[in-house]
C-alpha cells in the first residue's frame, strides 16, 4: 500500500526514538538500523488509516522484531569468537536517544548495555521501555502481550539484576575524565604500582576482537593483572604498530555518556576502551576492537571536532 506524505512524515518523526530503543535492546547500531528498516516495511504494508496511535503501533512492532532478534542472537553469540561487547557510540550520536534523566543516561552506559546481555529478552525489553523511555506498565503489557502485573514483576527483577552487577557511582563526568587521564599517564610511564592503586581489588579488563583482532578470550581479573595488562598495552612495539597500521592517536572523549579512551590511526577508530569508575576507583575496562563494531564510530569521529590527542601510542 502506497504511503502518503503524511504517513512518511509520521514514520520519520518516530524513527530517531525507534533507533534509540532498538540500540538499547540489541547493543548494536547496525542491527538497530536493520530493525527500524524492517519496522518501516511493516508500516508500509499496513492499513495505516486504521492505526489510532502510530507511535504505539510502531513501538510494538519494533520491540517484537528486536525480541526475535535477541532470541536468535543468543544462539549466534554462543559461537562468537571471544568476549561479546556492545557497539560503542560517540557523543552526539542520535542513536543514544534521550539523556534528560539519570535513568536514561544510565540505560545507555556501556556498563549497563553489557549487563543487559545477562537478561532474558523480555526482561531486557521491559527494562528498556520503562527505565529509558518511561512507558507505563499498562503500555508495556500491551506491547509485549503481558499482564500489567507481570510487566511490573519483570521490571523489578531486571532492575535488581542490573543493580547487582553494576558498581553504583556518584563520580561526575569531569572527575571521571581526570581519573582516566591520570590512569593513562601512569600506564605510559610504566608505574605499575600507581596503576594498581587506581584500580579496585576486583577490577577486570575485557576485550572484544570478534576473531578479527587479537583479544584475550578470558578477562583479566584483579588489580595487579589488569595493571600489568594496561602497562603492556601502551608499551610501544613494532608488532603493535604493524597490527593497527601505524602509530595511534590516543584521545579521551565521551562514549555512551561517559569518558572513554579512543585510539585512532589515520582517521580510523581502531579501539574504544570504556572504563567503569566508582568512588573506590576503576572497576572495569571494556575494550571494543572488533572493526565491524567501530565503523559507525569512525564515521562519527570524522564528522566531529575532537581536538588534539593526549599522546601517540604503539
């Protein structure tokens, strides 16, 4: 069925919000784009004149497409090479969605997106729709074909799982950025003892190379192990330069709403390292080096003013 200009405008107006929902649900910008495109095809095929509330209809279609995708993604990720981490988004990317409230900002943080992988598809959908987009449980129940009481129970369970797995922090962005810059300075100076003091005792470092870039399959655990790994990562060597194609510019910028380390070679983003910080120190480093998950970041990097690098590495 041919869409009118008004029908197209209604979808176009809803598309940014649909992309933000899909990204939080799937942890992948490319998969989110595909889900929104599939939603458009269903909108195109529907009798839109009979749809009373287009935004609600589109949200329901998109969410259920994402639920199907999550179910199949679980099987695919069992055979994924190494650790699976979400696709990072640089500051200003419209797919990050709303950031007016603390809940909205937290829901798209790299740490929380990683934790959402532990939830069932239904738990993830309820958490995202409620926490990030403020849908009342009545609407969520209609979207997911649940009772309102079931939606409330699922939300509380999902929120508890996320809270249990995440270090709550009151560190503001400016303070977090200073900590990241101080850590980088220590890592490049070889001061392993100082690195250890900046980490929590149970700190971890996880990397996602997707089988395309070397990344340890098992996380580094404990302050000393993480400190030694970070010291080695920033120690220059011909092998590292050959791996990334040259000397990398190291920047500290905002990724998924928090300070992160971005490595760039000739305009190409080759790595994004997202620290998780609480009042006791750095809790975790999650590094995305899979080139398939850095294409959008590279496009965003080219379009943004990012200033001078802190230093050159490798």
